[in-house]
């Protein structure tokens, strides 16, 4: 803190937010963020929940199901860079409010889809939309904390996001098995339980919008836009809520322009000219493509591609696979203790890759997915949350590199054992372990990325890593149904190979201890 000629106290951002304190305001903010943070998890996972029930209604082949799972990642890939730019130019709060509002409306409308093409379009559109507010939400929430509290935000928001998978599975369990149905115009329009579930998936986004609309713009963003008076009023409001004292008691009287990050200030000035802003962005990106940063980011993105391919392929196909197993046991077969792969091979050979639109209408109407399938999905999602929480503690005592080694090794063993699993319980346990360990490994790898790059390149490194990771998720969900046509072993071996590559590349990962020091 410094003083000007009139003895008015002037502070930079870190001092101002520290003086405002951490308390009721931040706690309320976290509660407001929770429903909004669920949106990305719900959006990526809700298709996997409705596929068994929607199979007959929409005439879906295995590849159609893969497309529906992958569509949201295509949208995320195309919009990632655009949203980042808009958040820095238009403000955090606007992107969050309008983004989540659009996402919520998109989800509600997707429930009214009457054919495969319409539903595919809405999932692609949801991917275009949700990518922006989710990334902005992380930055927005962190900018209301001082340096000491800011490091906890990624863990809190990350856990909340992963818990969204539990919420998604629980909502599916409550809604989809119900026999609710609204039929209009002689069957031309049908609004049944799985469609109602899709519409309800937009509620968390809309609740998040309502809650976050009561919170101000990020004071740090306002300072980068030379709106220090507005930022100061927000600091006073935070101080008032946290301490219960009048705003006038806030000791800071002005904010220091000099303390602003020079690169950010320069970016703000360049925003009036698109060409100049583009040149500035390229200049900031240049160090990323020079060694040793280039070799490090190349290693990390390959690992992230392989890991997210394995994780999100099995995670999103798990409900369909469990529904197939459940349906198999209801058939009259002479096979005793069939293995996981034998069940899938027999089921696939019976159905082929033809669409079920050729089945009788009455057959489609009578398909009911067991409640146990949704309960299994809740268990898998809850296990992932548990592993992520454990990893956040263990990472303080064990290097990221060693955690990844152990995680990838155990994941490979789970996949190998899955091929010869002979019971529903063992299949559930192995799936829980694989998805949980790989979810943990995802956050560990992102944490390693933060430590391996300098402050000026961290955000860019994580962004590039996430984009390539989503490409892996998309690729995995498109390849899986194609390989499944050749037998169960082929897609499982595919997942094993990509996970094995992650294990091998971990050997070359630099030590995070050296960089942390």
C-alpha cells in the first residue's frame, strides 16, 4: 500500500482483495457457482444416459450412439479459442450469464427432439456454448480470492464439476425409468421420460444464472479495463459483506494503475484494433513453440489425448454396456457364467449394426431399462469424485509423475481383467476403478502442467492440453462402436494401447518437484 499527496491509501489488486477479506461473500459465491459448474458434466454425460431408452424411438445404430456422445466435443473444439477472447474483451460475468442461459435453453429444447438429426444438432450446439462459460467461471471465481486462497479454487470447482456426473446419473435414475409420456397429433410429437430428462438437464444452468446474476463483475477484469472506480466499489461491497462494517470503513481509497500486469494493460489498449491484438497474441504464444516448452507441451498433449480418449470412451459407453449386459441376462441362453466380452459379442451379433427402426413399433414402446443400470452409473460417478478428492491430498506427498505411473498401470490391469469378468458385480468394480483412476489422473496431469510452465504460459498450456484432450474424447467415442462390430476384445485392446502409451510417456515427464521449487 502507498499513499499519494493527500494521504489517500492506494493499493494494487492483491492488497485490495486481501483487505476486503475472505468470508461470507466468497462462501455465497461458491454456493452460487455449484449448479452452474454441473453444466459441463451434465452436458457431456446426459447422452450416455438416454441411449438405451432412445434406441428404438430414434432408430439408433451403434455408430449413431457414438456420434451423439462425440457431438458435444466437436462443438467444444470449434469454440474454445473464441470464448477465451470474448471473456477477455467483454467481461467475465456477461459470458457466464449469457453462456449458461443459452446452454440451459439449448438443453430444454433438446428434450423436444423427435429425430436423430435434431438431437445431434442440439448436442453440437451445446458444445459450442458450454465451453465458454465453464472456462470463464474458473477464472471469475478465482479473481475474488487473494493469492493464498486462489490456489484452492481449481480443486473446489473441479470437485463440483465431477459431482455433476453424480447429479446427472441420479436425475436419470429418478426420471428415465418412469412411464411418463405426452403424445400429440397422432404420435407425430412424443414427449416421454427420457426427453423430459434432457429438458431437466438445463435446469442447473438456469439456476446458476439466477444465482450468479446477483454477483458483480470481476474486479480484476475491471482493473485491466482501466475501470478502477467500479472495481473499488466492488471491493467495498465485498468488505461490507465479509465484515459487516460500512463500506466507508474500507481503508483503500484508490487502486494503483502501475501495479497492473503490463502485458494485460497492453492487451487492453490493443483491443481497439483487431490486427494489433492478433499480433500481440501471437507474440505471447511464441515462447510456447520454442524448446524446452515445445517438447514439454508436445509430451503433455499426447498424454492428455490418450487419457481422455480412454476415460471418456468407457465413461460415456458404460450405461449402454451395462444395459446390454442386463438385457442379456433376461434372454434364454444356455451359457453358464459368460464373460463380459462374450455377452457383448453375442448381443452385437444378434443386433448387427442395423438400426432398430426396422423393429415393430410395439417392441420399441415396450423397452424398459432396469433401474439398476442407472444406480450403477451413480456408483461409477461417485467413485470418480472419491478418487479426485483422494488425489488432491496424496499429491502433496507424492510426485505427479509417480501418481501417474501407478494410475496408468492400475488402469491397464482393470481393462485386461474386464475382458474376462464373469459377473455384473466384478464388471461394475473394474469399471469404477478404471474411470475413477483415470479421472484422478486427468487432474494430476493438469496439475503437473501448471507446475511445468512459467506463469505467463500456464493458461495457454492448459488450454492447448484441454483442446487436444477433447479431440481424444471425440475420437474415442467414434472409434469404439466401429471396433465393437469386430468383437468386444478389439475396442478394449484399443483402450489398453492408448493407456499403455500414457504409461510409457510418463517416464519422460520432467520432475514437478524441480519446477515447484
